[in-house]
């Protein structure tokens, strides 16, 4: 294989890698933290159906925490532009759940018409509150776009369903969902102060 062929092959691999990760433009800082979950779906532009390609989770050191016993699934996949995902979380003592969903779609440039979610804590419903929606990125050739949404749940549910409504003729080609269990912000502040005090005491 000559030098030009090698360079061309390397460039092709880089292009395909970037294209595959184009849906993951804004991974949350908490990905990979204790009590975090990551789920990645890809879809077919021709059919609108999505399928799971990655599911990972990171436990903490508390032996009492465990991942809720369901597998990520798509309850509705592409019917009239509607998608519903079900995602498990850790059953733990943390009071808050953060979730980010990144969406990449094709066929139209119109952003999602709606994103909403409901978690379940034991047998009680927990509404997810959208705290942030990014500005949509518009693609052409083919038409499409990208946008992400941040949600918060109080109290921290065991699992969530996330409903996405796209514009007419739009289909999902990627969906990346991250979640993490976290303490109250005040608790984090007290923990930080306690740690600083311990360090000063040792000095």
C-alpha cells in the first residue's frame, strides 16, 4: 500500500469516527461519575426506528445502592414522530437526579416540538422538569438538526420515561441519554467546608 492510500484510509477512519460522534456534542460533565448512567441509541433515517447501541453505568462504593432492574428500551419508536424511552437509574439515597438527552434528527430542520419526562420512585410518579434547552443546530444536505435538553427530578426516581415529539416527517437518527444521582447543593457545600477544615487541622 503506497503512502497516498495510507493517508486516505486514515482520513476515512477519522471522518467516520467524527460522524459517529456528531450526536455527542455536549456530553455532561457528570458522565462517568459515581451513580451515573449512559444510554446511546441510533436510528435509521429511512424507517425512523431506533435501536440501543450502548448502555453503561458507574456504581459508587455504597453496597446498598443498586441499578434498577430494567433494561433501557424504546416503548414507541418513530410513530408519527413520537419516541418514548425508558431508562433505569440507581436506587440510592441521593435526593436529586440530573438528566441530559441529546437528539439528532433528519428530514426537516424544525427542532423537537416537545420533550417531557416522568420518573417513578417506588410507586409514585416524579415529573421531570426541563431546566435548559440548547439552541438548535441546523444541518443541510440532508436536512436535520441537533439539540439537547437538561432535566431535573426531585425526589430522585428509580427509572424514567422520556417522551420526544418531533415535527412531521422528522426522524431520530441519534439519541444520547445521561443521568446521575446527586446530593442537595447545600450538602455539597457542607462537605467541601468539612474537607477544607480537615485539611487545615492536619496542617
